[in-house]
């Protein structure tokens, strides 16, 4: 996907996550959307910095980079949502585009993608971006609402309740 697609994905995802995390639909919801939206958007744009150096869809499009940004908040106490933007960038490049990304670079240069993607210049690129984002928000909803309930139920069963 191109920058426009990644920004569209980040903006829509931020709105969806904002409502999942603060569903009241009031000022608190808007504040949540903004507070997570800026770092998610920055993270969504970060991997494409490798267009200026290195090898695009390899140098900054891999799991070691994602792991570094996922651990960063624990070590330094900031950038909590940037890794989500990077992850969604990867998901959009893998699921939404034809080419894919080199997930295990620099150890393995092979690019991985799904056969359902479209060319970046396709008229359907925005539609694919919206569909991928909808799937991401649906997965987030499952994680936010269903997973904790199943975890609590499993814990109750394990102790005999």
C-alpha cells in the first residue's frame, strides 16, 4: 500500500479502537481516539522510511523492528501505541498488496504476502484498505470483549467454580 492507504488504515483503526476502548461516544471517546491516533499513524508511516535508504519492504518491514517497538514502551515508558501502527502497516502490506514483506529480514530475504492483495496503484486499493481495517477492528473487538471473558471463565473452571 502507499502512504495514503497507511494513513487511511491508521485513522480508521484509531477511530475503531477509540470506540472499543471508550465506547461512550463523548469527549472521552474523542480524547482516546486522538491520544492513540497520533502514535498509531506515526507507526503506520514509519516502515516506509526505508524508501529513503536500505531495501523497501525489507529493511524496516520485519519482525525484529516490530519486536523492538513492542518492547520500547516497557523499557522507556513512552510510544505505547506506535507498535500497533507498525503492525497494521505490516498487515496491510501482507494482506492488501500483491508484493508482501520480508518478515524475517535480514536473516531471510523472502517476501511473504497473501494472494488476495491488489497493486498499490489499483482503483480497489482504498476498498482493500477499508476491508483490512474492518478485519483488524473486528479482531481487536474480540480481544477486548471476548478474550478476557474466556480467560476469566477458564480460570474459574481451573479452580473449580
